[in-house]
C-alpha cells in the first residue's frame, strides 16, 4: 500500500516536470531566431539598433526581468515597436524561449 501511495504522490510532480519550460531548448531557438538582433547573451546588437533607429532593451535588464512570461511570449508572437512578430517561434518553443530569457544573467 505504501508503494502505491508513494507512486501516486509522484505523478503530479512528474507531470509538472514534463511540461515545464526548458531553458536549454529555448537557447537553441533563441540562437536561431533572436540572437542576430538581441545578441548571444541578450545584449542588443548595436549595429542593428542603430540601423533600425531603435533603443533595444537588454534582455538582462530589470525592466525585462519584471515582465511576465506571457508578456515576453506576446512580444515574440506579436512584435513590439519596429520588431516584427517571430512567426517561426510558437507552441512549446515560446515557453522555452521565455525560460531562456529568464535564465540570462547580468
């Protein structure tokens, strides 16, 4: 009986772990879809910012860190200012990119 109860108590933990965002997978998506403008470590690419005449936020900044995951995902999917939507990033990749952005350190 203890084994059954112990096993049943682990099922919710396994379910959460299986659906949790993966920052490492997010880095691969970020490197492919975001890095050219936002830099390899979240520091904006100065030449792109100058060319587009925009002030890009450092993804490691307190302002970006204060955003919710949903806010980050909305910017990726809908764009913001001169940033166009990134149509190649969707589904679980959105969660993973948000997790990767959260993992960036100053």
